[in-house]
C-alpha cells in the first residue's frame, strides 16, 4: 500500500485524492485546491469533463465538480 504525498500547501495527506506519480511534489488536497494558485498560473479548480465519470473532474486534485460550489448541472455537455 502506498501513501499519498503531502499537499504542497497545507502539508497534510488525508485529502490528497489524486496526484501525478512523476511529480508528487505538485500534489494538492481537495480543500486547498479551491483557492491555491497552480504551476500553470490557474487559481482554484480547473475542470475537464470525464465521460467515464459523467462529470467534470478537477485536473489538479481530482475533485468532482458536483461536490463543489462550482457545480451547475445545467452546464453539462
């Protein structure tokens, strides 16, 4: 069993849902991602639609859009 890396903002691992194995130092938890600035210059969640999940998923933390304040079900593709 592998443990998740620490969040780069709050340094906790309990809310790190996903991360890139090639860059664990960029891991961010779902709570910090909502307000943090990322290495690509974006701030907050950046969602991409995932057909398998049938929802938008944050590119940085893996949070589903439906679990955030950003969610607007009328804006689905």
